[in-house]
C-alpha cells in the first residue's frame, strides 16, 4: 500500500520541519534498484526492503537510532 497524497519521503520531510530530532527510515516492497531509479529515495537514506523479518526490522531501527545511515 502506498500513501495516497504524498510519498513517504515527502511525509518525512514535512514531519522533520516540525520535529527536527525525529529519526526516519523507509521501507518498500519494490527492489532497491527500482526505488533508486525512480528517485523515491537518495542512496544515503536508511532503507529496508520488504518482506522483512523481526530481526532485520530490529537491526534497522537500532541502526537509525544510533545515527548510522539515517536522518
């Protein structure tokens, strides 16, 4: 399911203006290449591809909270 009125990136940018300390990462069912080729995300943003496992989700959340590869 995708967001109806804006992309996840646009939502994160809007929320960051209200809460600059907020951390974010993105997930999608599209392949990494498709996401980057269509300009949905920059290569430096934290990204997790679906399907995901509880372990991969936990790892990505920890990574982003530590400040590695995240906003």
